[in-house]
């Protein structure tokens, strides 16, 4: 089994795509069928898509938590600090590996792991 698709919904797709681009995601802006325009990036066999909020949705789900292994971890941390991204946890060694927890532009906590 593997994860093939993750969809984040937001009131500002462009802003959220720019935020995740800081982590190394390379997004395309497109649509297929009757879907709205959205941002899409592929990580291995998983597609991360950023869509506008659904019609019945007032705000993004802030309880969703994601974790990503980062190849250039140290440089990404420097960039995030320069851009004053909010950190819920500074980079530290944990039982799960060396990691930091940041907060995306919608308020979701995102775990970033240092890949060796």
C-alpha cells in the first residue's frame, strides 16, 4: 500500500503553494475536467494538491498534520527563519529523528525531518 494523493483546501491556494514551495515542492497550476484550477506537485508516487475551499467549507482544516523528509534541511531552516515562518518546535533531536515543526499559512503543523 502507498499514499497516492493528499489534498489541502485553503482560502488562498497561491499563498499556500508558495509556502510549500519553500520546502522544495515544485507545483504546476492546472485543472482537469470540471475541477477548479489548483496547484499540484508530485513526491515519489504521491501527489500533493492545493485546492480552493469546497463550497460547504468556511475555513481550512487546521487539524491535519503532515510530515516531510527534507534533503537540504539546514538551508530550508535558514530560509524559513529569514522569512519569519512560525515554528511550533525548533530543530531538535527526537525519538523520531532530527526534526522541526513549522506552522503553514493556514495554521497546520508540519513536521520537517532531516534526511541523512
